[in-house]
C-alpha cells in the first residue's frame, strides 16, 4: 500500500511537472534503484536518509566517479532498500543522496563499509558542506 501510494505520488509529480511551462527533462529510469521485494518485508524499522552535499564548483567532475562508486557499492548492500544520487538543476554544486535502509543496524554496517570510508576520504577536500537527516516513515 505504501509503495503504491509513493508511486502514485511520484507519477502525479511527474505529470504536474510535465504540464508546467518549463519542459521537464526525461527521467533516466534505469538509474533509479528501488528493491521491489521490500513492500512485503516492511517492519517499521526502515529509515530514510537525505544527504545534501555542496561540492566545490571546480571539483564537480572529480566528484562524479567518487559518487558513482559509493552509490554502486551501497546499492549492493543487503540492508539497502534504495540509494540514489541527484544533482541540483538551479545549482549544479548541490547534490542529494536519497537513501532508504532496512534498519539502523543496516546504516551502521553501511557506515563501516570500505566504499563508504573511501567516499569520505576521497571527498573531504572537495566538499564545502554535507548535511544528513535521518527520518522514519510516518504515513
């Protein structure tokens, strides 16, 4: 039910966006990863992280392969439901990582993986600001 509501909301947002004066960019569906088996396995322990990252303007191209490595590695983790990277349209230095995890334990495991540690080390001199907010699903 929650997945259906989420998908319906997403479709409505896309349709609304397509009807605006500004032409919508096509969504690269193959880039968005959401594991489809989670709906039947939800426990209420799932958590969402919204990480907002501001990259130094002259370091964006250097950050892209660093982002790609952490996204790919994270998506392969058993406790990961979804992990996707977005870049700001109005401000290309702003990136958002939307993450959904099965539990706090899955996040703890993720924070100790080699690909996440490598991401932190490789990006530390290229990032101006990083803010992460952890939330749980209410409705």
